[in-house]
């Protein structure tokens, strides 16, 4: 049996194989509090242009401190501009565990992170959706692409709850259906 992958919205460049991997985990999964983030259409956009392929999807942890992948890995090129996904305030720009990271807090309290990124912004800078915030660097662990390509790890969280950043783009829920 083959599987047909469906979604509320698929953007050009979005890797269809990875879409199926973003499906909600089974019943034993960690049940995070519902999001209160307002994600009206057009408020957020891709952090890379053109819209990239997803090489590793979001994987919700089974509990707050469990293993998982608290973001998505997007295919880019070393030195490519990384863009702010939405309007906000830069709350961090610098090294963490040997890799540069940029973190932006948005008006709703949602925070997005981008790594590994050589920052072109500083803490306290106001940024707008689509504004360059830095350049993509090599060295993201477990990146499944070879140089000169690189992976951008893009994360989103509301307070202490990690969210699938693709939901900010209006991707909606993804389902796998039988296809004969």
C-alpha cells in the first residue's frame, strides 16, 4: 500500500516526504497546553527564501523533558541570508554551545529561534518579517545534507512549550491516507 500525504496547505519547495513525518504523535505523546499564539494569515513567513525543503521535522517529546526535535531543519546554503519569520524584538544574538543563534520575541509572546546563524542583528533590535537577521553557517549537528548546503534549525515556543514552527505558516494538521 502506498500513502497519500495530505495537508491543509503545501507551499512550493516544501518536501512532501517530510510532511508525513510531521503528523501528530500517538496517544502516549506529551500533551502540551493549547497555544494562545495568534497566527493570522500573513503574520509569519519562511526564514529562508525561496521556501526550503524540510529535512527533519518537528518531533514532540513524550513529556516536557523527553527526547524529541523541538523545531524543524530546513535546507539552505552556507552564507545564505536568514530572515525573521515575523515582526519582533531580538532577545538573543550570539553563541550557545559553540554555535551562533538568534532568538526573536514576537508581540504574542511567541519566540522563534534560528541556528546556526551568524547574527547581523543585536539584542534590542526591532525586526520585521522578511528582514535579514544573519547568514546561515555550517555545523548543525545531525544535518543530513552535504556542503555547500547546510541546515537551519528553526524553532518556536510559547513560554516553555515548544511548537511546530510550520504551524506558523498555516500548514495545519497533516494526515497520511491510504492511496491505491
